[in-house]
């Protein structure tokens, strides 16, 4: 499984997959995290103890994902979230 580090600001030093969260909407971030996990919405939902419909709502932007759910995804899929002040 690949490991990812997520940065809130760009990192030119690291040669690993990174994502500047400031450039994305929450719905896009959820979809990217799911795609990194290489899972369908249904599989992703089951691993988060959610219904597939919840993932559809998150990715469609009709429901806002909470920070606690984003952190749960990060822990589950070994994604590191780092906030860095400019």
C-alpha cells in the first residue's frame, strides 16, 4: 500500500504524492482519498462504517464531511495530514 503525505501548502522538496488541500473542495478531497484507497464507494463506505449513500453525498457535495471523518480516513489509509503556516 502506498503512503501519502497531505500538505496544506506546497512541498517541492518531497518526491511523494502530495495534495494541497487549499486548492480543493471537501467533496473533491473525499473522492481523491477514496481513489487513493483504490476502492469503490461501497467498499470505502463499509470500511468507514457508513452507507454508500453517505459517500455519494460527500463526493456530490450535498453533505459536508466532518473533520473527524477526514481524520478517520487518514488513519485508516495511512495518510498523513500536516498543517503548515506560511
